[in-house]
C-alpha cells in the first residue's frame, strides 16, 4: 500500500518533536525527582501540619532584634573612642571626605566652561566625535536645567567611587585569576553580592560611618566592585594558553608573564569591567542620596518625597545623560582598543600630544570662564522645566487617571492590576502552608538543577521564616512574580518580533540603550506620574527596568540559532511559526533561561526600591530602618531580600551539571 507524506505545513517537525536519548533521560530524571518529592510531601505534610500548622511556627523563629540592637548601641557608644574607629575607620572616613572634596573643588575651579570642554575633548580623544558631541550636549543640558552644581557633586563622588571600585575590584580579580583556591572562595561571595539589592548595602555602612559622604561612597564601592573583580578574573583565566606557553618557554618570570601576556590579553574584559563598574556606581550613587550623598540623587529623592514630578524629572535627566556619556565613552574605548589610536580623534590629537592638547584647551576654557566671572552655570540661562511638567502631570490626573472611555484611566489600570493580580497572588502565597512553599521551591530548583541547588534554595527560603519575616517576604514575592510575568510576556514577545525583523531591532536599539543606562531610581518618576503611589506603580517600574535586558537576551539568543538547523527546517517546508516553535525556541533555551534569570534579579531590585512609592513589604522595612536607624528592622529585611534573591536565582538558572546530565 502506498502512502503519501503530508506537507510540512500540516505536520510537526519530526526532528524537533522526537527527543534524543540524552533529552529523554533528562526528562525521566526530572520525573523521578518530582515523584520522590511527591512521596516526601505525602509523608511529611500531614506530620508538619499536625505539629506546627500552616503558618510559620513561632518555635522555629529566632528573634535577632535584641542582639542587633545591642550591636547598634555598642557601635554608637564606641564610635568616637574605640581604636577600630579612631585609628582605622576614622582615617578611612577622612580620606574619603578629602578625596571627594578635592575633586569637587577642582571641578568648581575649572568652571562650567572648563569642565564641559575637558569632558568633551576627553570623549573625543578616546571615543570619537559622535560621543564627544553627546558629552557636550549632555553637560549643556544639565546647566540649562539649573542642575550644574548637583551634577558636579554627583560627578565628584562618581570619580572617586569608580576609581576606588576599579582598584579594589581589579586587585580581587587579579588574586582570583591567579589562584584557583581564592577563585573558589570569592565566587560565592561575588554571586551573593550581585543578587543583593542596592538598598541592603546602605544600613550597615550608615551604622558604622553615620549619615554622609563616607557611608555613601563606601556603599557604592561595595556594590560596584564585584563586576570589576569577576571580569578581571574571567579575563586572566581565559587568556590564550598557547601564548602563555610561548612566553614561559622564553624564560619569563611569573611577573613578566602577567605584565606582558595575561593583562594585555585581558584588556577587553578589563575595560568591560570598568564600564560595568561605572554604570553600577552611578546607580548606587543616586540611591545613596538617602544616606546623605548630595547631588542629583538627593534632588530626585526630595522631589519624590513630596511627589513633585517636575523637580524629580529635572534632576533625573542629567542623571540619564551622565550615564549615557560614561557608558558610551567606555564602550567606544573598548571597541577601539587595539585599533589605530589616531582613529579615536583628529590626526593632530594623537600620542602624548593628545593629552597635552586636552589639558591646554581645558585650561584655556577654564581661564575664559573665570575671566567672565561665571564659574557655575549662570542662573539667567537656566530653564524651568518643573512647572510645565507638573502642569502636564495635573492635566493627566484630571483627564487620564480615570474616566477615559473604553480603556479606562491609568489609576483604573493600577487598581485593576492590584485587585486582580497582586492581591490574589499575595493572599495565595501568604495562605500557602510554609512546608508547601519549601517543597515547591525544592521541586523547581531540583528539576532545573542538582540536589545542592535545591538545598541552597530551600535553606534560603527557610532562613526567611527563621528571621520572622515570612509574611512580608511573601508580599514582596507576589510583587516580584507578578512583575516578572508581565516582563517575560512583553520581553519574549518583543524579542521574538525583533529577532525576525532587522528594521524593528534597529528601531529598538537606541531605545533599549537609553533604558539600560538609566539608574533604577529614575524609573520611579514616570510611574508615580502615571499611577500615583502603591504596589502597582512599584511593579510597573520593575517591569520597565527589567524589560530591556529580557528583550536583548531573547533577540540575541534567537539570532544565534544554528543557521543550518533553520535551513534544514525551511527546506522541509516548515512555516515561520513552526520554525520558531520547534527549532528556534528549543535551541535558544539557554538564552531564554538566562533572560528569565536576569529578569528575576532586576525585578527584585526595583520592587525593593518601590518601597519608596508605596510598595510596602520588605522594601518598606528597609526604608523605615534607614530613616529611623533601626538596625534590627532594616538589616533583617535586607537579609530576607538576599535570601529571596538567592532562592529566585537558584530556581531560574540551571547549573552546568544539570545540562550535562551529572550530579542528579
């Protein structure tokens, strides 16, 4: 009997549909893991319910407020007398103040003309004419908005913070890159520091150094140094083994191999580390305004506290412009690394003459500004942006918040999202028995990873209950899950469209570039203007902040699918939808999981900051602990945030052993 094969458009792809032996084995292992957990749940759940109940048992809770309160009191009482503060931390604090003040006074001495000329020429020298024009426009706009002095305050703090972060991170990365043992020790520490939201760094440094610039700068260094350390270690450990063997065969010592081979081969990773450190430092410097760091962040924070959207936007625009200039300059310098130096600027601006020319022209503009009697931006040239922005915001309140035909208003959307998504999710997680939550976490982490991954996730989740913050943590988790779901739906959808359309990707690229350079704090401004305050605005800010990373990783993952697999599917008559569903998405699975993981980390970071705009839960506890100096409240909430982030990281990122079929 003869049979006809149905066309490809009406049947699935056999190769994509039929799993290979390894994939089938992994699926069987996943089922066996789930079956084992189901059996454990059937045995343990009734026993735990009978003995402890559904709510986290008070007998398993440890009250750390007493010891933390005593620690706080001891630090406050001995801050001016103990040798640790007098002879070490006190000198460190003074060095920070002197350094930041010296840079700030130098910027003031150069005047707005000298600073603008110097930054523009520096960008021209290392990044090219386009970036130089961007730098020029950015600093002129900062002056036009009346934010010149706050911009210089933030710039001075940034210069010192980035310099210290790069040095500390490079030294740690150097040690980790040269020592396998130290690398293994530092790796979990750096992992934890990357998961830890920025807010959690503030309270401990405030307790030790008090409110002011030292606490802000040191919190920034702690937050911004890990990327430099990781990328430095990565660059050194990934150096070409053949080059290193060739250098060793010539009789080079360990120091010579480091200076002549390893460091030059790791130049791009080092510069990428500087770029990432700059961006993280700027984001943290803005957040550190809550603990006494003057500058643009303080203006944003004060404006948000009074719901003055216009004033907040006037300070936020220079922050974004400063971030764009720093990001573009370091990124362009990395791309030009190894190319002809003259290509980075005009032909006469090369070699040592370049830096001499930059110094001379900067000094000349500084002298011109001083002679004109205007060291700071003239007030007469400033533009009041706050008033029209606030007027527009009031118009939005009157016309767009509610009562819009068919679609409703932004306040209605926020209320519906809160009533239909956030509240049911929060109530469901809060009512979920604690042992059921631990079992669910164990199942997710074990299926996607190893038993060590599951144990880490379960212990992190259990630590939240032990600290006595189970309910607020579930509230925060509900906001994270809701915002993550919206982020992934939008991010995957837009990423798929961008992967299939080069025109759409080209349109999105500058938008995503700007969105990725904006500090976390800035995202609170538009959501407050649109949705007022509450949990829904905090979730909306988290979505907007995490969306660019998810879109980019998804697009890149789909674009990097093996062209041979795509051509094979197309030759069999597969439709575009079939190729996406049965070829691209399965092959891009690692990139999609990475997008989920990055979305989790970024959403959690902004949901916590959302405590400033009514997000409540752990974010509110951290903010309240900072405002009142309550170490017990703030630090416990910060540790709970770390545990929540660690748990979410483990259940969304597969381990290497899982993907190779080992360690089950």
